[in-house]
C-alpha cells in the first residue's frame, strides 16, 4: 500500500518524540517486558509506561517505577495524580530518568483512582489539571501531554470539552490524546467504559478544527491500520490500545506505513530469537520466564499453530525446570509450524 501524504503537524514548543503512532498506557500490560518485546517489532512507535501514581513514585521503589531498558526508547511516562507539587516533582524525576515525555492521566474511570482524584474524574475539576500541567511544565523541559476522554457523565457536551481543552492549553499543554468516548463514573466497570459509551471520532476531529494549533491524537477502538491512516487525514496521531497487545505483530507494518521507514522487518521467529538474550538475562537474575512470555501470547494470532503457542506458554511453561531450553524448544516448534 502506498504511503498516504498527511498534513504537516503543528509546530510545538516542546516537540518531543513523534506521536503519529503510539501504544497506549495499559495497567499490568505495558510494563518494561512488553515494551522491550514491542520494540523488537517497531522502531518508531512511541511507547508509554503503565500509569504510575505520584504517591507510588515519590514514596515507593523508584527503580521499579522508572526503570527501563534504553532499547525501549522513544518512551513516555504516564502519571496519575492531581496534586500540583507532587506532579511537578514526578515530572522532574521523569526527565532525569531520560523519558521523552510525561503524560497526565485524565481518562481512567476506575473507582479506585477516582477516590484519589486521579483519572477521568479530573475532567470535572479542570482547575486541578490546569495547576498540575503548569507545575509540571515549570519543573521540566520535556513535553507535558494530557490523555483524556471527550467527557464524563454530567459533563459531556462539546462546549464543556472545548472549555476543558482551552483552559489546559492556556496552562501550556500543546498535545492532547483524546479517547473518543465519554466515561461513565458510576455503574460501569473500566472494561465496560471501554465498550459501552459509543465512539465519537467526529468530536475529536471537531476539536482539531477548533484548535488547529494543537497536536490532537485519537485513541479508542482503533484496530485496523487502514482506518488509522484515514483518521490521520484530519488528526496528528493515533494511539492504539488492546489491539497492539493481543495482536502485537500488527506493529510490523507501522514503521513503513506511518513513518516511511522501508527497513526490513523481523519475522515472528526472528522476533523470538531477538528476545532470547533478554529472557536469558531475566532468568539469570532469578526471575520467572512467564514474566516476559505472558506478553507475547498473541504473536502468531491468525496463523496456524497460534493456539498451540498460547497453550504452551500458558500451561506447559509452569511445569518446566529448564525455562530457557523450554523457550528454545517453543521457538523451534513454531518455526516448523510457520514454515509448514
């Protein structure tokens, strides 16, 4: 498929990494093992950490929450919090750790984060987002971005959304990653909040039309690369969530389609072979194989042997006493199945 010409993105005062295509922050999924694995498939996709709360970062194990392999870059840290001073200190830590961007979570609808004034509920408290963004921008020189919904129940008009974006932009934010659904803060689980409220991509396009100077990235329900290319005709970037996790080899097309990079792409087997040294180092530290391999179960999705691959890495893996030899056997097994 030929590359599609896109309008030039806005010129930002803190441009940071390209946000044309990114993988969303996902709790318990986009940890450092997944990110290393994803980077073996795509060189240019912007990757995000799981959400890290300011409290965890300031009072917990900083190496655990900030640590990453340099091979994961370009990499952004997502923060959850609402206290300006804490957000500022965490932004300083993010910059010092080498992250290319720090992102504020204003989209998570779970009860647990709501109780701590984190996530989507902050759309009802725009002054806290304004204060937090100002503080973070004052504290670091890397880009500060905001990921949010198009609204929350009781505050779901376009006018209220535009007011929110306008006020946060006045605080200095130039990049908004917009999940094109409202969040229902009572009565729906986080999973239902990703499925029940309807997708409204047109609202995100309207935001871009009304704020052409801003970088607007679309998130929510994106699974098809052709659809994503179409969306980029009016927007600056797309952010993919669960599809990039459950079907990770979709990322193999991203560098060519979205970044114009025609360099050879690793095959699925070559990805597994490239992952082996990382796994060996992980095992040498006394850690378990499934910490890494749980993230690669979808690598062969749609191909013969995909179910067999998932089963071996989900069940047999826990019975082996030689995990690296077991992994090698799985690779040889799948190479034969794919070739056959």
